[in-house]
């Protein structure tokens, strides 16, 4: 629970560099295209969240992460034609639990939760069409 928005910048910059390192050295497009695009979407989400911080707007990073994972698992179920019908509804329920917990803890406003949800979902949906 970092109250000051300035303190969120350094971890987001560090996370961006770690994701770039992962994409360049470990998760190559040739061997792991699905995972490559998932982390590429995560990089874009992180950079957008960082850009919003410079504009004095805070996004829920918890919502960003769980919503990105939900979209990725949804796309993976379609891509691999898995019959796992319970995983995506479970993750949607977890989205609700994360949002509720952030509101109960008064860590975020509803606007910040929606921004986090959109920052997590939109890049994943856009990259979903590249590997699906």
C-alpha cells in the first residue's frame, strides 16, 4: 500500500526492464508465441500505468494484473481448444474479489479500479488477435 504516487514509479520502471529482459533473452517469439505476446501485453500495460502516473493518475495494479491474466487464459482456452469451462468464470470471480478487496481496504477508488481493469484487458485483447 504505497500512498505516494511518486513511490510507484521506480517499481514500474524496474518491472518494465525485467519484462523487456524476459522477452529478449528467455521468452522468444519462435518457441513461446502465446507467452511472448502475454508478456508484451504486460509490458504495454505497465508502460501505460507508468505514463498515467506522470499525469497524476493512479491505476490499480492488482486489477491490471488479474484482468490481464483473465483475458490471456480466455484466449489460451480458445487457442488450445481446452474444455476447461471453469477456469475463466473462476478468474472473473477473482476479478470481483480483487476489486472488492481494494475498495474495502480503501486502497483505490472505483475510477482507479476501472482504469486498472482497462489497462490490463485492452493490450491483452489487442495482442490476442496476433497469436490466436
